[in-house]
C-alpha cells in the first residue's frame, strides 16, 4: 500500500484520517512491525493489521480519536491474550497518528516521493504535537531495511513499495488467469506476447503489456532478482526464452509451464547447446506447487502464484530475518 497516497486521498475526500502503524511486536502477532492502515472517520480504511479483535478495537479507537480530538500522535500497547482474547499470545505496540487537511501539502510531498520509489524518514515521538518527519539521505535508505523502528523515542520509517518484478511470457488462458491471481500480490508484472490483440483492454496499474515478436531478447536486459514465467503458444519460443534465462545466474525464479516430458526434452536441449548442469537446475518445470494437480487455467494460476509467494517470502526472510506469525 502506498501510505501517503492513501492519506492524501483521505484528506482530499473528508479532510482528516488516522494512520495506524504497528511499531513493535513481541511474541506471536497477526502482522509484523511496519504494517499500516489508513482509517477515515466513517471507519472505512485501507490496509490491514491482521483482522480479528485487534483490528476491530483499533478501528474504533482511531475513529474515536478523530471524533473526540485526541492527541495528534500516541502509542498504545495491546496484549493479544489477556486484553483481546486472541490466542496469539503476543504483544503489539500500535501508533495512532491523526492528520487534518492543513497537513495536505506535506502529505503531497511524501506521496510524490513514495511514487518515485522508497524513502525513509525519522521523527521524535516525544513531542506533544504532530510528528515532524525529516527525510533521510538516500544512502541511509535500503529496500531491505525494516519498515519502521522505534528506538528511545525516535521513529524511523520506510515508505514506498519494493515490488518484485515478474516477466510473464504468454497471454493465453493460463497467462490471463495468472495475471488476475498475481495482480494483488505485491508484484510488478510485465506481460509479454507477440499477439497484440490478445491482451485485455483493462488491467490493474501494476501490469504492463508488451507486444514483442522475439520476446527472448528481453531476458538479456532483465534486472538481477527478476522473476520469469514462460507459457507462450510456441514450444520453440518457450525454449528460446528459458535458454536465455538459465544462462544467467542472477534471476530469482525461472518457471516453465509443461509436463515432465517437456522438462526432459528441455534439459536435453540445454545439454546439447552447452548449458551447464548448474544452470539447468535453475529451471522449475513443471511450474507450480505439486500438491495441486488440476489442469484448469484458474487452478494452475493459483498454484503458480502460491509458488512465487513462497519464493518471495523465503527471499525476504533471508534478508530481514523471519517474523513469527499467528496461526
């Protein structure tokens, strides 16, 4: 979620809102530190801190602050077991921050920065008024840093979205289903096919359609860490794309739709063309989690989406350290 974009939208629509942020977690919790919601006076909201009784109580608290004129910034502690009857057993620190229309120009500045990429701010939470955020130099902002850290009254926050980039080759039945499944999952998607007319007219903003007759040429210019899924209508083209992909060693995922037979033939062609065994092992074929056997396009799409989420979360936990979530 682009936090400042939502705050700006709320200020323009109703003149006020509350930013709810999890700033610290001990033990199990529904969501991790850095999770946020933007709440409006009518209790409509964007984002989630995990649902359940915690979110229910926090929503009411946010609306109450707006109606009663509470402090501009405050932190409350919730013990999920004794306080809320949730079985998680952990404790969360929740920050409530009120914004009014007179903050609009600052929200606009932050929204513009958020649209341009990731940035970090720091603020002293001990002041009695609204937080006075100072933007940190780019050298102090990393995509793998924590979303927020509260240390001795100083709150350091990271805003903006670091979306993994998926290159999806093929706009057939499964490709269309996969785009729908992946759209809300925090990926930037480049969707590539040589048939311009096959793309849907309307798509979510995080999906870009590319008409290309020789899609394999794209692979050479991908950024390290990008994801590749191949499911075109031409087996020769499929092979050309995955051949170009496995010759690199810096992509996060290389998946090819198909059967065990297609995998065997692809690996033989790799060997015949000089692709090493280590390079070949990068290919995931058939793509998707093995527990889902259905061949319906929608079911295959869910299977692939689940697999990509597992890869994404594994990468995030390796970089940031794992969070302990409630079951």
